[in-house]
């Protein structure tokens, strides 16, 4: 089932699997103690129960920082600068996840090619700066490309450019479902189908034209893949307290599709989760207003990636009011304050002010929306943890 959760093209910029593999390599000499991980899990669990254990939970995706420090051969040196590197690493999201193994898709031939100047680090690298993936099927081929820039990859060509490509994508999903539905399921759930179209398959412009020219067929495709995903949602709801999917909403992109294509799916998934004693959670990211305020009424009980100003479009003190009571919120601190351009005294004031504001709100998990920047000083992140522990200690 896990292959249904991921992008069918397997682009680096669309899956966490590539990063997780590199993180595991990077941290081979830095195993986090079982006791620290258990304490971390207990604090996060407490937040979901709107209670507090010792102090508020801090949980952040620092994988990008870890990977790029490892690539540069500076990870050991940087971790030595921490007073307690183990505590820092224990707060990292996803470093303990399993790495999915792709099965060949029956009837689909996948090829990968690289071009451009190779990217070389002290540790590892890439054979080129442009990566192209092609899926060949009986109906035709899909091709997608991504290019390396600023220590990450970005999509330069989406696989679905027209309605014929969408029909091929549907066939690929059908073939995956036939071959992997009995496999183990873990990790995240699939995005809502319209978000898959917007982010994974077609991009914003192609999605707009597809819906204008072929609305009925596009909607049939969206319904079809959500039916495929239903057993995945059920399996995750039986296994986890939270059925979580990385939506990557940005209100100026997704807001116009919310009422018709997103909200009904969220409510349907909420009912599946509820029957199994679970809740649904989403990774928001992007522009918050007005979508973040619509999620509670759509059945969402947990939202992370809620990036506040100055990176986002809402001040941190307004986020609970926007989201509503009874929803667990995470990642209020914006990336930008962890950059050197943000003065140290301003950083400390920001961290402390927000921690003080939310110290009596036990449904908050403190973290960075969305990731710790790879050029940040890890001591800032450690200082953030210390200030939050001090301010929120019970």
C-alpha cells in the first residue's frame, strides 16, 4: 500500500524517502537513545491529549539541515557545538521512519536519466543537475523533470500536461493498486486528490486548463483515486492515532478548490478515522489565510506547518484564534528567524514571546514551519528548545 501514498514519478522534491535515506547515512554515528525518543514521544502524545508532561513538546523537521551538513562534511563539527546534540536530534521528525522499497509496477517501464553538470559534495552528490523520469505504459508515456538549485530540487516539467496524460496516470494508479494493496502500510496517508493534481501531477496551470476543458473526466479521475486510497486511510486509522497527510496548502492556490474538492474528502476521511478511534491531520505550509480557518469545520484535528509571520501571512499570536479551539497546532515559528540576517536578540525575543503567549495552551507542539534552513546555526535551534522548556515547564 505504501507505494500508493507516494508520487508515482518518484521525484526527489516530492517524496521524503530520498532525504530519509541520506539522513540515516548521516546519523549512523549518532544514534539517539531509546530513553530520549520515548520521552519525546510522551511529550508529543500529551499535546494530543491537551495535557502536558514536564514541558511542552518541541518537534521540527531538521532533515534538510542534517543532510546538507553531512554532504559538506561539517555535520560532526556542527553537532559538537551543541550543549546536548542528542536532545536536538531527538526532536527531529521522521529520522526513525522506515524506508519504502519500490516494487516494479506491472506493465510500466520506468527510466531515469541525468543531464547537466554533476553536483559533487564532500559526501555524495548527484550525477547531473537535471533528473528526468519516464514511465512507459500501453497507453503512452509520462515524463517529468526536476532541476537542482540552492541545495534542493524543483519541478521543471510536470508529467500530466493534457487529458491524454491524465488517462495514462490513471492507468499507472490502477497498476500500482493491483500490485501493492496487500503490502504493509506506514507513514503518511495520500494527499487529497486535487492536491495531487496541483502539486504532484499537473501543476497549477495545467490543472486549471484540465478542469476548464475536461471537468467531468477530471472529477471522475479524482473520485477514482480517492476510492483507491480508502483502504489506505482505513489501514492507517487502525494503526495510528492520527491519519496524517502532507497537503502543502497555500491559500492563493488551493483556496478556490476547497469547498468543492478538498472539504468533502477531508470530511470523508475524518469519518473513516473516527470509526477507528483516530483523527485526521494535515501539513498546511504556504499562505494561511483564509484556509487555515476552514480546516476545523472540515474535520481536521491536527495541523502542522502553520508558518507565522514574517515568513507567513499571520502573526503567531493570532494562529489559535484563526484555527479554533480543540485542534492541535504545530510549527508556529517561521524559518526566517533562524537565518543570520535575523539578529540574535530579536530571535530570542521572538522565541520567548511566542512561548509565553502559548504556555497555557497544551494543544501546541512548538516547531519550525516548515524546516530548519540548511544554512542555519544549529545552536539557535538548541536555544529555542531550551527557552521553550524553561517557559512551559509544569
